[in-house]
């Protein structure tokens, strides 16, 4: 598996590169944002480790531009701040996970493997998930509403897949957090709300019928309440 590591702290970068190499990864280490962005746009990687605070350009800005170009490679942010605002911002611009410095190397490896497992599960699946005119193809990793292709980040894809697999069920925020992020978010955070909002913009805003519904005080569900899927 090929990893792009963008980390300006040279000793930390070398430590991560050495550890991941010993764990069987191929690691391309860049020490500034511009080199990292150039590598992202010119090479193929299985996963990206992106430091947020870089000397020349923010890791957030790099990933935002990368996502806007239509790329869906999983991205794990490294941040020195365990800040809710940073977590939300990372999700909003297309990040898939984050890890706060300092961290245990074993945790980094586990998180990378989780991201890779999700990204590569389509190799073993060939089914399509559908509701109304929304189609998610697990093998091709594509999403359409009717004939319109919709670009999703890998995290958005995983969230939509989870909701489609349990369509019609009310999904509490805590269940979404544990099943899609492998994490327990505090009940008073709005990280899940932000992720749902971003997904809604892409699959519901310009289409009918609306498929993602808020169940006040309980969570969310994905369902065609117009009855279109039964026609």
C-alpha cells in the first residue's frame, strides 16, 4: 500500500516513515504543503497522512483543493490541537479521520488500516444499493441520482452506504459515529450533523424526492417517503 505523508517536522516524519515501512507500507514523505499537493495531483496513493499546520499552506487547504478536483483517496489529518472546531472543519473539507499529536504509532497503523479496509471493500462486493433514483455501486464506488453522477469523499461514501444498508431505520448519532468512524463522539458535538449536512447537499439539494430525513431528538434515516421506490 502506497502512503503519502505530508509532515514538516522532519524527525516525526522520519519516525512515521520508518515505522510504516517496517509495517509493509511504501511511504512517500514530503516536508511542505506545495510538494505534498504536487505529489497528490501527480501520483496515485492508497491513503494520505496530512499534517494540518504546514509552513507554506494549510493541510486543510490542500485537501479542500484535492477534493474539489474529484479525488476520493482517504485522508487522515495529523493535528496538534484536539479541538472540536478543527475536527468539524476537517470533515467539512473532505477528511476521513484525524489523529492528535502526540499519538501512539500503533494507533496510527490501526486507523490507516481501517481507512484502507473501507476503501478497498468494493474489491469483494459487486452489489448495488438503491432507494428511489439513488444508486450506490459498491464495486465501482460510484453514486448516481438518476443519470447524474455524484462525487463523494470516501467518508461520505461510507456514510451513505451505511444509511442505505439500513434504509428506513432511525439511526442515532452515536450509532453513526461508531459504525462509520469507529469512534465514540461526545453526545453534545455536532460532528455527525455536519457530515449529514454535507451529504444532504450532494444527494438531496438538487433532487426530488428528498431521501435523508431528520427524526427530531433521535437521529436520521434514509428513506423515500414519497413512495417512489415502490412504484
